[in-house]
DNA sequence: TTGTAAGCGTTATCAG
DNA sequence: CTGATAACGCTTACAA
C-alpha cells in the first residue's frame, strides 16, 4: 500500500512544464489559464492519473463539499427513499454525502454532529433524533449549515422542513366520516416524534369537531410488527373501530395484515385504513393503501437549494412547510 | 458564515499554555502525553469547542478514514439493509461512510470512483455496477482498497464477496419437486447480473438433473412491477407452472400479488413461490415467502474486517464465498 | 497569463 | 515528556 502514493499537482506541473499554480488553476472553474497551458496540463494529468485532492482543497477553501446526512432506520422504506433523493440531488449540486447512521446508542446524534465537524462538513441534514442545543450552536457558530427534516425545534439558525401533519390528520378524519365510518381509531407508536403526534392531534381534533371520540393506542417502535400488535389490541375491543388512521404506512401494513389474516376482517368493507408516507408497499396490490405521500423530492430540493445558497441571512428563522398529498387507494370505501 | 472560523489546535495550545504538538498528541491515540498536560488540553479544547480537523489529519497521515459506498437503488429493501449494516460496522471500526448514488446515467460507477479518489477515500465498496478496468487499476495503484459485493470480476486486487447463487438455485429446485411440483418456472429480470444469472442457471441445471425443463422468462428492472408482468406472462401459458422461483423477493412479491389478485390462484396450494434476499416484506403475513436470506451482516463484517487490515498481500486473490440461508415459510407446500 | 511564496491545520521527526 | 520545525497538497494574493 505504501508503494506509489497518489499523484500530486507538483508531478503534473513538472510533466507539463508549467508551475503548480497553473495546474491548480486548470482545475479551478473560472480561473484564468491560457488554452495552451490548460491543454498541456490536462494531458499530463490524464497520463499520470491525477485527481485534485479535495482534502487539501477543502483545507484551503474552508469548504469541503461534504454534507453529512444523519439518519437512523436507514433500511426503512420511507427513510431510504428520502436518502436516495438527497444523495442524488446533493451530487447534482456538486456536493458529496457523508452518511452517519445513528441506530442504537443514545445521544448518537450529537456524536454524529461531532463527526460532521471533524470532517468540516459544509452542512448537516438531520433526519432522525434531535441534537443537543449546545452542539447545534457549535455547528452554527462554526459556519456549518443545519437542516432539520420533520423534527420540531425552536432554535433559530437551522432550516426546518416540516409537513402539515396536523391538517393531514384532519383531512383523513373527515374522509373516514364521509365514507360512513362512525368509530374512529388512531394507531401510533411510542416514538412520540412531533410528526407522529401532529397527525394524532389533528385527527383527534377533527373527529371531535364532528362529535366523534377517537380510540387511541400507542405501542412500540414505528414498524410493521407494532402495527400488528396495535391491531390485536384495538380489534379485540368491545367497541371495534370501523376506521383506523395509522401514523405511518408500516404500521398500516401490519395493522391490515393482522386485521385480515388474524381476525378475518375485510378491508375496506368492514374496516377502513389509512396510513402516511406512501412507501412503495402502500401501492402493492395486497395493501392498496390510501395514504399521504411525503413530497420527498421537494423536501430534498428545498434542503439542497438552501445549502447551496451563498449567504444565509443570520438570525432569521428559516422554515418550510410542505403539504402531504392524499393518495386515494382502495383501503377506504367509496374513494 | 465567514464570521468565526473553526477552532484550531493553535488556539487550544495557547489557551492551555502548551505547544500545538502537545494538543496533537492529546488527540492521537497512543501518543505520550503527561496526564497533566492532557487534562489542560482537554479542558481548553472543551471550552473552545475544538475538534480535530480530519481533512488536515488525512492529508498528513495519508489516510482519510473515509470509505466510499457506491450504490444504486438505495431505496430498495435489500440494498438499504446492506447499507445500514455497512455504515454501522464501518462506524464501529472508526471509519466513516461516504455514499455515492449511481442511479441513472451510465458509466456513473467510474465517476463515483473518481470522486472516491478525490476525497482520498481509504477504500471503496461497490454494491452496484462494475467499474472500468482502467479506473480499478488507478484505485489500486494509489493504494485504495476495493471491495466488490455480489459482482463477478476477474481482476485481482479487490476483495470479492459472493454468495452461492448457483447452489441456492439447485436447492430450491429440489425443494419444489419434493413438494410435489412438476412444472417449474424461473422469473428473472433483464438486469443479467452474475448473481441473478447464477440463480437461474443453478435452478435450471438442478431441474434438468431431475428430468424437468424449466420455463424461463425475463423482464424489465428487478422490482415489484416486473414481478407482476412476469406473472401475467407465465400464468397465461397453456402449461401453467405450479412452482416459480423468482430471482429476488421483490419480483416474488409482485408475482404473488398478480397470481392471487389477478388470476385468483391460491398460494401455495396451486402455486409454490420462492424468492431471494429475505427482505423484510418476505416475512409479512400477506406474503409469508420462502426465500434465501442474504447474510448481510456477515457480508458487511467481511468487508470491514478486510478494510481494517494493515496490510493486504499484493497480487493475491481475495475472495469470499458465503452461503445464503434458506428460510422456510408458507409459500411452498408442506415445508 | 504566469510563476513565486505564503499559508491552511495537521502530524512526524528530532533535539532537548 | 515536550517543543520547534518540516512536511502534506492545495489555493490564492502578489508581483512579474
């Protein structure tokens, strides 16, 4: 491995018979180099297999081109879809994504942000958890941009991208009632994140306005298995719900499977179900789930665009609110 | 953003009343610093919010700590599961993952590797596509390690991790026959990757040994929708198969959904189905799919362990062959 | 347009 | 154990 190290601008310069600055300029967009030197440099670089060292460049420019994505549950359909969109759009913007997985162990978001600082990331995008205030301040103070996706936080400085979770909850409640449902339920996990709780509160509030009290149950981690358990709990009640809004599609899939296969309930005839996220499986014909689509592509583009802006007026509050689109499928009667 | 830049070792040194080398040593595991200086340095660092600049460190040490993960179809269940495992294990090994998405546009694996070189990544792990020979050589020549997962390649140098796809195909063929199936089919995509083709060939060969000719169909991209189309094609044949091995679980889910919902076929009574990957959905009760589990965790640990080794004997051929575990579920009769 | 030289924040070497 | 000093590979005034 020691053998031959990476090719440096120096070597390229020598082979091309120019100064090292000429080489540097050749690879700096918008620098002044004569067509002739440029050609010779590129030739030499190609021959030698030279590639600009972004570590060194970042050191000088004080801008690494790195953006940290801080994520947990990467293997989850919604998260991986967002991740896909973010990496793609970052790359198109000439940046590169550093992925930090915060699964297991607590306080790991803080650790992740420390890592981001060490690599002098230009920015960090937080998809999971919430960092400590002090470390957030540290990032901002060092000129690192911060984007929070679907995490509620009152600190000024970071860009906050959120959905209209509360309103969505309301829309689905009215949809249920319009479909003739009378006993509404909300199935949630115990995660208690602002997005999940927003959906819950919006749903309950809208139902209340229609004079209906909602059965609420919360259990475990926000996944398929929890959905099954929630179904077992809710469908064995004496007053069985005829409509359930699950806080996420994964919960909804689990709920629906349990309802059908363990209770022999027919969806949507006996039970209407809705979810949130519009993960790929929601469109699979076994589920055909009515759900809210998170505008992943818009989320990503808002984030990337903001990160690419030259200046961000300090102290201002940056916050974007996007609306989730209701996707009508067959899990609610009479759609 | 210009305001106050990042804190440097210099500033920490001044505040602690020591030399900058002392600071450096404090943050270098296994360097000799007195307990007293160490304490003073750490105090100053904490107060100032100092974090070692890994860009600069990488420059000096000629070792960035960065490992590039080159992936397409990140949002796919199997890929995201592998990604999750890789990032987690890399982090445990003190490395950090740089994610490069090679969706859309061809030759993008080469571009990704160039990016890896620019950031002086210590290694690249390739999960999708196959790089050009010349660029592979460039990486290796520069001391960058390379890991190829499930891609067949004869170039010496990279670590190659593969599964026993061919044998798995054989195992499932015998399982089908043992379950009483007589008309076997193989549903594949048009991707034509070595893994997919290996499963196909192994399945066909084993069936041939049992005196059975396999119906083979290939269509589209390796996903759910292709599975549906394949089902439409195969289940409208005059001689309808009573067992189908799908090259991946996504294909299998699509196939099964089409079989049940469009053709009213009962699985496994009228049709046995098997898949490959053991994605999470395979265990969902709507599918309950018999499949082969990719040992993602072992794949990741092999990769990370090899990357962490100090020396790799040059020129030797490094290749690991893992076996996929057959997970028996309800989509094959009499399991 | 070009080259020279200074400096980015580290770590490694080498006296003390 | 500690502190100077020299790299590392690059960019960027500044001068030519």
